[in-house]
C-alpha cells in the first residue's frame, strides 16, 4: 500500500513537470548587438508555468558558446551554476558577464554581456536541468554595424545644407529613429527636418556645430545609440553684427574662426575698411580670434568692416558695422535761443531707440532722445547718459559731463538769474576795457604827431645856420655840386 501511494505521488509529480517542461525548439532565436554596447542573451522560464518555480532551488544551469570566428570551433562552457549556488565562469567572459535581472529564483536564466565584443558572436545554448525535466534555449548572436554619415562629408561651410543619415545594418526595419541634441528632441522646423533615420539641416550655422544624437529602436527592445560630431566652417559673427561705441573710445571688432577645428597657426585675416579706405591684415591668436582693435574712434570711422579669411580652399567672411555715438551741444528753435544736447548714431540703422538718463539725479524722468533740452532742472544734473537701445536691449551709451564741457551752454549747477547778472557784468567790464584802450591809443597818436612837428622845426634851423654867408641859392644848386 505504501509503495502504491509513493508510486502515485511520483506519477503526479512527473505529470506536473511534464506539463511545465519546455522542449527544445528547432528555431534559433537571433539576437542583434552593437559592438561595445551591452546585450542580453535571454532565457526566461515561461510565466504561465508557475508550478515549476518550486523546483528552482535544485536547478542546474549551463551556458555554452560556439564561437564562429575561431578556426577550430567547438562548444565550450562559459557559465555554470550548481543547485548549491556554486558558480563557474569561463575566462573570456569572466569580467563582463552578469546574471539576469530577475534572478534564478524567478526563472530568469539570461546572461548580460557588459559590453559585447565581436569575439562574442556565434551560437549559444543553455540547459536548465530540474530534477525530472529540463529547459533548453538556443540563440545566435549577430553584430550589426551602426553609423551616422553626413552628405556632403567633412566640415560644412556656414549657410550650406547637410543631410545626416543614421543607420544600423539589421535586415528588419526599426520601430523608430529619434534625433536629439543634449537630450532635447529635434522638432521639425524650417531649419531642422528629421525623417526617420535622416536629418536635413537646411542652412548650417556655427551653432549647429557639435554632437547630434540618434537612437534606433527595434521591436525586440534593442536600442542603438549613436552620436555624430558635426564640424562647421565659418567666421563669427554669424550674421552682420553692429558694435556701438562712444566717440573717442577704444573698440574691438570681433572676427572668430569656428571652434572644433583644432589648432591652425599662421592664419591671417584681411579686414577691409568702409568706403574703400584701405585694409588691414590681422594674425590669429591661440583662440582663433582675428579681432580688429581701433583706438580713439571718430565719427569718420563709422561704417561696415569686412573680415575675410582663406581656409582649406574656402573663402570665409564676416561683416561688422561700427556705429559711433556722439553727443554735441547745439542751439535749436526758430530763434535758436534754446540750448540742448543732441545724441546721434552714425550710421543710423532706423532700429535704434535713444533715451537720456540723469546719472546723479534719479528723481528726474528719462526723457526720450535724440534732443535733450537744457532747462532749469536739466542744468542741475552734472552728468547725462545717452543710451542707444534696440527693443529692450541696451546696445551702447555715452556719458556727457556738463560740468566739464567748455561750451556756451550752461555747464555748472548755478542759478540762471545769477548767470544773467554775471554775463551783464562781464559785458560792462569788456566795454570799459575797450574804452580805456581806445583812449590810450588816441593819446599815444597825438603825442607822436607833436613830436614829429617839433623835430622838423629844429632840423630846419640847424640847416640854415650851417650855410656859408656869401653863398646864395643859385650857387648851392650849381651843376658842379650835383652827383
């Protein structure tokens, strides 16, 4: 009776195990990988067989590999786990092998290779031996070649188009290809247009230089991530830039070669001055800068400067406009009796907005320019600043000091009535000095005239006394005495 019960129990156990047993399949599961990336070799117990989980404590798992690229290929054991937990790992994979994420106690017999190399390609088989049954997984590991290419290749000149192609030579099509920069997805626009594995850049700028990321996603969970570093050849500024500077100041006009092109000593840029006034040659420094430095800028130097550079057969150029800010004191109005300051920008691009700001009296309002009429309140401010803005951004400024300018306008902080009295007093003193000068000149002329008359009379008497007594006028002018 005991024997019959034991036999019946063993029979029931065999039936349960047989229902949960996965027999080997002739179909080999293909796993694709990218060299240098981690890959999972899956072998997981089916979740619809929970009764087999009770036998996992006594399971023995063995992984074997058939290496395709070995001249004398044969099966060899790369990993083995005994029921007691003893593990043995083959040398080729010892440092890169990792067990499945779920663990053996949940039926995950997968292996991870961190990372996978081309020598890992080939066939893999695994036996998970229970007490009365076994599970067999059969896989083949293939490596695909992933790449991102640019058309045209090489450095792209600014304003030129370029097409990036992200691909992986796996026969089945991917589920999706995602483009991004710095983890920010690329949204289709007039400048950047992604279509699957292609990304079209219509007009390349220097801001497009650097890494572009693509991720190829397959239905089986394989994700292939690639990065392409785009080299852009051009000069900064990208578009025509305007530099605002006050008259009499120093300024540097920027001209930089695009970054990421390595060190290139010996390059020289040609600066062409506006209105055909000549040119300058500027050597580049370690930062690939060819900035042109101007000192004591005058209004006559305003205009558009062109920086050009010949590099690798390409002719690169950048344009910089120098706008000079000047402040002058002028009279205006119908009678030209009103005094004020005029702030001007040369050249005027019709985009600037001029605003006057008092620097040492913040209670006054900021009157709009370009004219600043110097009334009583304005004359109490020693320093006025003329700001040149485009929209809400300040482009340049000039400070005009009323207390230091020697002009006919009010230059110090006194009362205008006192100024009028001082002006009248000064006029009276000037007229008095002129009157004294005229009187002195007249007296000197009168004295000089009298001196000339007296000297003439004395000379005539002396001549008469020196003549001989017996000589008359006729004898005096006789021919023998003539020369």
